[in-house]
């Protein structure tokens, strides 16, 4: 047991049927029918191999795509092929989630077999609307179809989906109510590393926060500054723009309008409160970049044009951030410094990624965009740890008790080690 949660070490899985929930949600090139990235799949391979090597019957559950963007739905056949290649083991893809065919294939499994069931988000019970509108308790989620169909076939539930630990859905919190449960090796590793950053980071501890999905970022910033986890916060992306507005810096009408278009005006007030309390620990860019045609233009903060959208930090800020990051004891990066996918606006993100790879201390990168940036700029192998979590990571660092963590802890309390 670690952190009050059972691990695989607490159970004898030989000959047992294990439901393994993973997060292998990856970007897909549908036109060419291939996965654009396999970072999350790579992360759960140790758990899959260990369970199979210990002669468990491994039934993998996973989702693909955001159900609020239906076009991102896809089956998991490509993921099954990736798991085959990474494990060197036979992996059967079952184009069913919990219907008669899935039940039949699970019952026919032998020790060491691995099957991957299809996208659990094909089930209405796993949709965000189902989660947010009905607000079912974990006990009620244990009564959903997917749990009632699959739980009787299994001896143990293992969750290795730390990246989805902020979601309260049947395959994430329902099985813990009815089955002995444990966290997988990836979940265990990520939970431990992020907990250590909060509790006892090597100093100085520098948080590099950017990106465009920022609602939870300010809660995280307040939490890590209030509790002393962060010694300094470097801002970029939309986080920096909001912070600049909160400091009454004119970032131009185009960039300010973008903030309001995204309904982020509440973040400005939150940013003011954080600056009032911890202003000396927060660094806002002193120059920015915008793109004119295909050309990158840089301006000091006092000279930002009104009609140009700011898309990156400038090189004065880049030089300052590089030095701070390279001398840090711990670096945590979540969110890019700008629109890194385009060449004229990649400089800031590329520089901080390379600095994080070169730092003398521990570097940790989290969030989908940050991971994609590290891969794009070829520094992934030099980063201390790449966390698969995005929303879960931010909310954990914000002090929120994640639904899956709570469910796993309650499962330990209720069931003990039954196998």
C-alpha cells in the first residue's frame, strides 16, 4: 500500500481476471488512420506487461476522444496494435464494451491473455453530460450497465489512469465499489512524483505556467504559492496575458478581446488577488511576440500594438526564463508559452522546454500540450519525468481531492486485501 491505496503488490493476480482502466487517449490522424502520439500508451505498458507476466487475465478498459467533441470519437483498434508492438505480446481487440461478445471473449481468456475492449465512451454512461448533469455518487455508478456487466467477470480492478483521475465516471469510480481495487504502476509513479513536488521539492522550485486552458491554472498557482511549494512562477501564453491585464498592462485590444471572447474575465480578478498576495513571486513577460504575415515581430510590453494578437513571449523574457529554469532545483512545466505549433511563434516554448531538459534539478512536464511540445522539440528523453495527466494534474496541484483517488482509498478501507 502507498498513499493509503492498494498497489498491485497487495494482490496475487495469478489466474485472476483483472479489469485494467487506463488512459490512452491519443491524438489521431483519421485520414491516414494512425496515432499521432503514443506517450500515454507507453506509460501504461509496464502495468500491462507485469499483470500478464504474473499470469493475470488482463481486460483493458479505455476511452478515446472528448465526448463534447463528437468528431474526436474513434475505436481503439489502433491502440491495440500499438500495445502489441510495445509489449511484444498478443493483444486481442474486442469491438465491444460490455455486450454479449465482450462477455464471451472475457470468459474465454486464459492466464496471461490480454484483451482491449472498445472505447468506453461509446457508452452513454461514460459521457461528460451523464457525469455533469446526473451527478451520480460512486455507489450509484456501480449500478450502471458497464459495471453490472463486467464486474461479475472480474476478481480485481486496477486503475492506471491518473490522467483521468479528475473524472467521476463508471469505469473510473464505479468498480471500486464492488471489487478489490488497486492503482497501477503509472498511477503510483505519477501520484508519488506530484505529491513530492507539493510536499518537499528541491529548491528553488520553479513553476512554468502557460497555455490556453487556464481556468484551473490560477487555482493551482494560488495553492502552490500559499503552501510554499513554488518559490517562483514564470508565466506565458494566455496565463501571462491575463496576469498582464491584472497588472493594468495594456496588451492591446486584440489580445484583451480574446480573453473576454473565451469568457475568462473572472480569471483577471483572480489574478489580481494572487498578485496582491504573491506578486514578488510571479514573473510576467517584459516583451511579447506577434506574427505579421509569416514574420515574427517582437515588442516591449509598453509598445504592444492594439490590433495584433500576442502569440508568444519575446526574447528578453526567454533569456530571463532560461537562466531561472537552468538554475532551479525543481522545474514543473504545464502549458506552452505561445502557439508553439507554428514556426514563427514557437521560440518561447522551445526555449523553456530545452532549458527544462538542461536544468541541474528535477524537471517535470505535465499536460497534453506541454508533452506534445517536448516531443516536437526532441527533449522528451532529457526531461526528468513526463506526466500523462492534464486536467487531473492541475486539479491535484490545486488541492482538489480527485474522484478516482478518493474511490481507490475508500476501496482499500472497505475491502482490504481480499485476494
